[in-house]
C-alpha cells in the first residue's frame, strides 16, 4: 500500500470526481427523469464508498465509535446538502442561479460524505502506521 499521504491525495481526487459526476447527473435538463437521477445518485454513492474502501485496502473495520462517527458524518453531509440547497433557492437574487441548486446541493453532499468516509480510513491507517516495532516484538513473545 502507498504512503497514507499519497493514498489520501488519490482519495481526495476520487471524491472530487464522484462529486462532479453527481453534480452533472443532478443538473441534467431532461424532463421526467427525476426517478432515474435518484437511482443513479444512490448508485454513485455506493460506488464512492466501495472505491474508497478499495483504495485504502481496508481489511480491518473500525470500532463502534469510529462507525458511529462515519454515520454522523454522512448524516451531516445530508444536512449540509439540504441547507445549501435551501440557501441557494431562498437567498438568490438572480433567479437563474436557483436552477443550479440541485447540482450545488448534490456536490456538497457527495463531497461531505466522501470526506467523512475518507477520514475514517485515514484514522485507521494512522493507527496502524504509528504502532512501534518494539510493541510488536513484545506481542510475539
């Protein structure tokens, strides 16, 4: 596995790619496509999480508190996306910018959710990389 800093950089780029792709899907100007957009966004969400796990090559799962932290991060990303959408729709002076609200909210959600999951794996890799070799030697005895 690469150094955690390199993997973190790759994960950031992966999150950005998924967030931009989700934004494009959310902004498609095709009528009567909302159900297909929702299905595509859920699929992208699942693919983002699985690709982050594959990128970090995670074999260990975090403890209960780490999982709860990721859950709160995902819920926070949902709330962030909703609040960004409300602010853009309600607080915009230029009416055409309100049409971009679904894309902005989707980008905010995917970025926040990706960062929450990525930080979970970053914390796991830091715990593993900071173990001292002397503690491993004592475990073998």
